[in-house]
C-alpha cells in the first residue's frame, strides 16, 4: 500500500486520542508544501469544521514543539470526502459494494488499474474486486492508490442519510 508518511508514527496516536482515525497523511508540493491530514471520526459521525480545527490545533502544538519540518509549510486537516482514499484493509471492508478505482504496483492478471466494485476483503487482506464482469483478487500490499468513485448511488445514499441537504444535490 501507499508508503507511510514520515510523520505518521508521531501524529497518528495524537489524532486517535482525540477520537479520530487518520485516513491519510501526505505532503503536497515542494516550494511551499502542504501537510495534508485526512481524518474520520471513530464514532462514525460526519466530520465537521470544528473536528478539523480541533485536530489542527493539537497537531500544530506537537509540530511546533518537535519541529520535524524545517522549512515553511501549510497544515491542512480535512475530511476524506465522498471520494475518499482507501488506505487500510478496514476501508475496503467498510466500503464493500461500492465502486472504486484501484492502482497497483505490480501486475494483477496483466493489469495495474482497476475501476469496478469492491466485493470484499478476506483475512489474508486480499481484495475481491469485480470489474466488467470479471472478478479479480488484489493483494492489499500490491495497492499503491485506491479511492471511492462518486456515483449516483453513492450521492443518493448521502442525501438519504442527510435530509438537511435536500434533493437538490442530485439533478437529472
């Protein structure tokens, strides 16, 4: 799977203590880099701005104290969104039945790119994935990048779970 960020071991326990899962930590850009941290709530509720602010404040304190980034950078804490990255085996289990894009580091049945439906992930961390009527077995360790694909079905599920959004999100 994706390489672990060099700050992950330092920041993940702090984020977890606050009640959040670290979905992904990446650095974007070089001239004025952004340290991007995606979080999800451990209780399954939606991420709101206050959640991001809470994590941002605590992470900033730790980064200021330990100073692991020598140059200037921006810190961005966000929710993973509907088209969230899938970075852990648990994510594939949680989003079984949803459409996803998966890229691998190695050839799996002569392919490195897949777009289809997650069927399941087994105890050996092999992802069962259906694409164009064919089922593939993709070892989690071979995955370099994966994310949920936004579909009408996914949007409708979101609207159904968030009546405050109204029906105007999905237009024909």
